[in-house]
C-alpha cells in the first residue's frame, strides 16, 4: 500500500493513496477505530491499536459471527457473560473494552486478488448500532462517516438481531463451503444441501430467540438472499484455499456454545461444525508439511 496505494474494483473502480503505518504510536489517539481483522486476530490487533485509544475512542469491529462484546450491558441471566469461542480467555475484552464497542454488520461480498487490491460486489451495505439499542452521538458520527465514505449505511436499534440475521447465512453456508468448496448459489440450489442449510438456519434462529434476539426474515427469503449471490465463495472458503487460518470459532463454534448455554438443540449445526472443524484441521496440517 505504501508503494502502490489501494485499488478497488467492483461497481466502481478507483485507486487511493492513504496514509499508512505499521506503528499506531505514530498516529496517537483518534475518534474511532474500525477493526477489520478476523475474530481470531482481534486480541492482537487490539493490543497493537492501544496507542490509538483515547478516553472516548469508539471501536467498530467489522467481523462476521458473534462479537466479543455480545453480552455486555444485557440483563440477567446472561448479562456480563463471556463467550469463550468469541473471546478466548478474555483476551479480546482485555485489549478492547466492551464499553468502546459499536456493533457493525457487513453485507459485502469481497475478495483480495492481490496485495493492495480489493474486488467488491455491488450489493455492499453496512448496518451499525449501539449494543444498548439507544441512539448516541458516537453512533450518529460513525454512521455519517461510513455513509460519507460511500457505504450504504443503516442505523439499527437492535444490532444483535441484525447480527443473527447475517449469521443465519454465515453459520450455515460458511461451514458447509469448507466441506464442499462450493459457492453460495451452488449450495443453496443443490436439492440435497438446501434442506441442510435451512435446518442450520432454523437452529440458529432458535438460539437467537432463546437469547432475546428476534430475526424475522423467513428461511426461504434468507435462502433466496444467498442464492442471488451466485457462485461467490464464502470468506471462510477463500481463507481455507489461501492457506490462512479460518474464522470458524466466532461463526459456528460460538453458536454451538450459546446453544449449550441456553439448552437449545442444534443437532445439524453440531454435526456440520464438527466436520468443518476437522476439515480445517486437516487442511492446516497439510499446509505445514
């Protein structure tokens, strides 16, 4: 990025040359940090970003799956709990206090074909909200900044429900893609796989409702949303094929953990998550040889 800038292709094609650094101390405290790493890198990224964090700095994590702050501010019986799959050992919370967090849901089919180059599908959009559900100055400022940068942005008064609505696709299609190497539309159109995807979505919605979230999109409509994305490969599959660590814990692992917490049966998800976890482990072992 220092040498050639950043190149974006998709609905629009443009290049920019942003100021970049590998030392946050060169920047100092800022109004907001947009954390765009996978969930398993958040603890390390949070520690590296410490010089950016002033007393009122907000942190917005653009991640899939269940975030580390999910139970922050909620009432009993779950308020204040830690989700091990999302915040292993409390390392993320130690690096990034949940009080700083704004929730962000990213609808963006993207890939990185080369360093400094990003290919984005035209359906990109963002949903942002306070974990409390209340309006705030920092939420309004961040939403305005994202919209000003060209992202279609919607402010949510129930960001946890929006997280689950997106997660319905991630927990099912991302995990199955690790087993099949298939694109989104291919999985949803397959007559044998479509019922498995639907079953996992139904189980995820049951867990969400047990926690007080209320995804109201129907399973057929959620399947149709994924089918419209054609043969786009999930981010998990892209990482697997590139030999990178796969973001599985925050996607399916966290939902299995929450199912145990709430006593919600998720037999299909348990089976597919176990198989996907093994597939990732085998691929990782092979890459080390």
